[in-house]
C-alpha cells in the first residue's frame, strides 16, 4: 500500500481545518469563541499524523532532521492553505472590518482621556491595517504553532529511535 506524503497530509489537514472553521463561523457567527480550539487541535493532530506515520515508514530509525523535515512539509502546506483561506474569507466578508470598528469605538468611548477626533483616527488606522494585520497574525500564528509542535515531536521521536 502506497503511503500518503506529508504534503498530502497537510492538504487533508488544511481542508479539514477550513471546513471546521466555516462550520464554527456559521454556527457561532464568528471565530472569537472556544470552538476555535477544535481547528488548532486538528492542526496539531495533522502534524503528528505525518510525523508518526513517517516513524512507522522508517521503522523508527529516522533522525531529528528527518522527522522535522516531515513535520515541516505538513505544517507549511497547512499554513499556506489557512492564510489563503483567511484572505479570501475576509475579502468575502467586509462586514468583519466594520464589526471590529464598532467594537473598538464602543471601547474607546468609555475612555475618559480620549477625544472624538482621536477615536476616529484610531478607528481609521485600525481599518487600514485590518487585512494586513489579520493575515500577518495568521502567518505568524500557524508558523509558530507548527514549528513548535514539529520541534517537540521531532525531539521526542528521535530520542526514542532504534539504535
């Protein structure tokens, strides 16, 4: 039986994460809730799936570098997919920017030492950087989580390899 490559596992994992994210958005009308941890758990599970399958394929003789490379192939594909999904989703839902501005305005109005002009300037700046900020957050977040999980798993798997 032919094994599934780490890149293909990344595609499968990324697709599952996108489906889960859309379902969460439809059910909860947003992403800012506890259910989002299901998406991150799927991400971690996909990386571990790629790495443990590689361990089995190599009969537990792979090195740290090989394990890390396998995890990297998976998490980089997922990261690219999720960043693309985030970009498309935000472009298709411009109301998200307005919701952010409304929440920000409500919070800023409660502050005593800020003028109405300052409030409008801050909101304008936040709107300007909404898309780049969201995309940068997605890139850094997924890369950090993927690298961390891959690093820890590669260390664990290479420490338990056969001699």
